C-alpha cells in the first residue's frame, strides 16, 4: 500500500508526459531568453537620422547616430518613466489630489531626454511650465516630483512650487510667465562666460512664447555679447488652443534669431535631438556665441489639464501622431529590429516602471503637507534668518535658508 501511494504521488508531481514536456519547454525558453540577455544582443548599432534644416550654417549635425545597447535601454526607461509619471499625474488631477495648474509632457519625451544625454551635468537648463520631464531628466526622483505636484513636504520644492516651479542643481525650473525664462537663461549664460567655466545654458520656450518681444531683445543681447546660450523652441504646434499657422506669420522658428544660426530638428526622435544638442553645445563652447534650435514635437494632452485638447484639433490627428511618430515606439522598434534588446526585456522595464510610479504615487498621497510656519522659508539662499510678514501684519514667520 505504501509503495502504491508513493507511486501515485510521484505521478501527480510529474504530471502527464505532455505537461512535463510543456514545462520543460517553458524552462528552456526562459533559459534561452536569459542567455540572450547577456550573449546574443549587439553591443551597438548605427542609425540614419533625419537631416536638420539649417540657417546661417554651412554644416549641421551628423545624419548618422551610433547608439549602444546600454544607451538605448537608458533612453527607453527614462522616456517610459516620464510617460507613466505624466499619466499618473493626469489620474491624480482628475481625483482632485493635484490642484491648480498642471501642464503634462507626454508625447514630448524625446526632447528632454535627448537634450539631457547630450550635455554635461555642469551645464544649465531653464524652461517654461511644461517642466516635469526636464525635472526628472535632470535627476529629481519621481516620488519628489509627484509629491511636489500634490503639495507635500517631501516634494522637490518642499510642496511650495507645484507643477510649474521645480528646481534642482543647475536646473532653474519651470517658469509661469510666458517667455520670461528666456532673458533669465541669457543671464545664466552671461554668468557662464563671466566665470570662464566653459559651461552652456540651454534656454527653452514654446511656440506660443516665440512671438514675445523679450525673446527678440534677448537674441540681440546674446549675439552682441556672444553668450554660450542655446535657445530652444519646443514647437508642439499649438500655443494653448491656437495652431502655429494662426499665431505666427512665419513658423520657421529656427530662423527667428535672424543673425543667430539655427537648426530645425525632429523632436520626436531622441537620437536626432541628441546629435543636434551635441552640435549646438560644441558651437557655444567654441566661443561662437548663441545658436537657436527648433524641436518639432507634439503633446498628447491639452495645453493644461483644464484643456480637453480636442476642441481645436481632432482625435484623429492625435491618434495619427501616436501611431506614426511616438518617440517611445520609434526607439523601441529601432532597438528590437537591430538586436539591441528583446520585446520581453523591454516589457520587464515597463513593469518595473509601473511599479516605481505606483510606489511614488503612494508616497505623494500619504506624505504630510508642509506646516504653515514654513511658508516664509527658502526665500533667499544661504542668508541669516529674518522675519517675514504672514497673511496679516500681526503674523510673523521666520525665513530660514
């Protein structure tokens, strides 16, 4: 009897021959995928990229780009993280956990990622209010960005900046006044030149801000003083709800500097942005003065969360861009088709990113809000404490750097 029971148990554990064979096949498949991860992938590949349109330049960036497997995986994970972070921000806003203004960056990920991987950590970046992607690319963790959006103490600006005002080292944040960051960027570039550190300031603005008078005044000053400033127009085709064709007599934004050389770049291709940014940075570091880049890109959301984004453009237009020009899909196809990664490997990255975003959102919704007495803090950097008047003249707060 004991032998019969053991034999029956053995058959149950082993299962029928077909099941055993299937399990063995699955195991072999896992081993094969694991071995591909380490042995069978190409270490790098060379890609043809779109030629940039040039203004006042005899030569432009290279039309070929080399990307290593490690670089591709880094670009993919970074862009996917920004995409998922913005989708989570959309969800939190609709749940009324994020309040106030909120401008999302999904669709434009290749711009901030391509720029960041082409510059040095010591270079400087300043942009407008569509800022979350740049904040992450400059090194701020997702949890601190989402916590800032929800106004929590653990946010990157201690819960005081919200969606439009995020900062970190050598990153001067999002700015809410249309185009006002452009003169500030020229000021940062002047400091770079004054201190002789061979650093460059990358100053970004949108097509909607491109008609601002202060931008043209800044062009003039930067050209006169040969400032190491790269002016970057992120042309996502709509300034709020107005198409570029209705807002600008000339939509050749890369030529707007007139006497400043310019490039028009495919802003949906991370490699195009990377190569153009390298070219522009080298131009500035060589002492040739400013240069202008126009990144042709697209936003999937409306101008802000209060804009449904379909009253001035069609759903079909958005879907067409998603299907033909999505920056993440373009990179994914390149990597898979050139044996730099497998579909399974990229899916694992997707799963890990979703987990990271969920954990960050959990932190951003449970972290406490900053206490009221911290309202006056951080007005100045590295200054002795001083009193700040509160909501009325009888309330005083002490500002701490």
